[in-house]
C-alpha cells in the first residue's frame, strides 16, 4: 500500500499555517491530503485555526471563541510569513471546498480539549455531508469524547485517536471505541510490537509531526498509513528514493 502524505496545517513549513495559501501550497507540493484544526467562533462559525488564542498567528489578541466571525476576519493571519500580505482566517467550508476541487484527503482535527464548543461535532459532520465529502475525510482529536460523539452521530465516519506519549494497549482501547485509526507521535513506530498489534487490529497508523529526514525514514520503514508533515515535498522526495 502506498503511504499517504498529509500536509500538517497545510504546507505550514512554507506558508501561514491553517490558511488557504498553506492548503494550496500542500497541493503544489504533491501532498495527498491535509491536516487541519477546527474551532468555533462566538457566533457559531467553524474556523480553521490551531491555537485557542489568535495571538501567535495573527496581529490580534484573545480567544477565538470570544470573537464573531466578522471580527476575526479583520485580523491578519500572516505572522509566520509576512511576505504573504493580508491573510484571512478561513472557514472550514472554504478549506473543504478547495480540497474537494483538488481531490485531496482531509484530516479534520477537532480542537476541543481546552474550550468546550457545544455542538461542534454535529456542525462539522453536517458540513461534510452537505459538501458530499464523507469519503475523503477522517476526524481526529486529543479529546476522545469528541470522537465518541462523532461515532454516535455517524458510525460510518472514519475516526482516529490522537495522543501523546506511548501508552500501553492503545489498540485495545481504539477497538473498544470503534475507531479506524491511531494518530500517535512518530517515535511510537520504533516499537515493533506496537506496529504488530496495530496491524492485527486493522488500525491505520497516521504519524505526526514528521519533518526531519530521520523521522521520515523511520515512518517509511514502518509502512505507516499516513505521514503528517509540514514539508510534504520533502517526504515525497524521500519516498521516491
Ligand atoms: O493531527 C496531528 C497534529 O496536528 C496534532 O497536534 O498540536 O499540531 O494539532 P497539533
Ligand atoms: Mg492538528
């Protein structure tokens, strides 16, 4: 099976993370898909952004959930790459439409561990359904209650569990929750017994965040399902060699 390459927050090594330029860049780099983070504004709009605060990536300050969508659109999200000029925070719909047009796979990470976004799971599922993109999406979250909720709402929705560190029996836990994938740190694949367990459980292993050549090679050798990276072109080149 071919290993998939998913651009982390878009091709965030080259363009402002989680913005349309980064997702377009992912396409130009030859990525098979993208990973993005979704949160919700004060007026219930689904927006694509990693931090709960807008401070690091924009010229504004404060929590995403304290702003309406109209207010958030006033800020410039180009902080990491000022050469991009004015860059707007995108809605989930804008990103999904672009990915649909490009035929790319989408890993939607629900950022629900810190702020409680009531009804975000329903909203995300509904949007994906309306856009007829159910076959090209996987949902993930560090908040496993969010994943359980997604599965309750749509048992056919493909889901992956995000986690840090290397806990014992993640595969058994994943099967209990009925998910299709695990999203561990890349170092996890060093443990052959973990990879064997995952294979036996028919779980896809999608690793993050794989940027350095040594980690890329590690992931290739482990035959993971997907490599989540800020530099999709780097991974593609190493996969050819
Ligand atoms: O989904 C993989 C990765 O994005 C998880 O961590 O903090 O970059 O969202 P984070
Ligand atoms: Mg993420």
